């Protein structure tokens, strides 16, 4: 009996130590795909870092003369305003005066990356890439015009 009385505290202590297991930190439970994809979609829509829209002083007057197949050129001026409105003036050089000048007012929108603008349908949805004190005219696919005449499809900021 004396032996079992001596071993009883040792056995209880051993059993108590075995019962106390440290719990490993739980890994976060997997979330449903819908919950995970929602924040990612909103993050991808907003570009990271500086863009033409938020880093450049883009509002102002841009001018240039574009090539023309049946006239001496198209003198173009485009006023971009901070409220996303524009005033576009096109003058067909060498044409009779009554049909030579066209002025349009409207709204433009930015692409998701904040680097390109599209004028509304009044201006046939003209697309332009916004650079530092310059606008690059884009083709129907939204790409910069390339080739020998590429520099003639630019509008330079005057103010």
C-alpha cells in the first residue's frame, strides 16, 4: 500500500502533463472563392501608383496639325477640363471657310488604368493617350499610331 501511495502523485502528475497539449496556432480558415475574389476585383480596377490622371497636370489646351488626305492639314485644338468636359475645334486648312471649321463640346472618360481618355460620340469616340504636356492620338484599337507620320498625330499642351 505504501508503494501505491507513493506512485499515485507521480502517476497523476504524469497524466496531467500528458493531457496538457499546447495547441498550435490555427491557420486561417479558407474563405469561399466569392469572398476572396471580391476584394481582388476592386483592387485590380484601381491602378497602383501614379497614373496620368492623378500625377500629371493634364487639364489645359492642346494643339497640333494633323495630316489630311484632301486638304493642307487639320488644325486641331482640344481643351480638356478638370470636370472631364472638352471643347474640340478642327479647322480643315485649304477648304472653303463655311465648311472648314468644326467645334464640338462634350464629355470624356478615362480608362481603368488612368492613362487614356475617350471623347464621347460627338467626337466619334476619339481616343488619346495622356502624357506629360502631350496627347498621343490612338487608332481604333486604342494603340499609338506608328510609322513615318506618327509624330504628326500628337497634340502639344500650350498652357
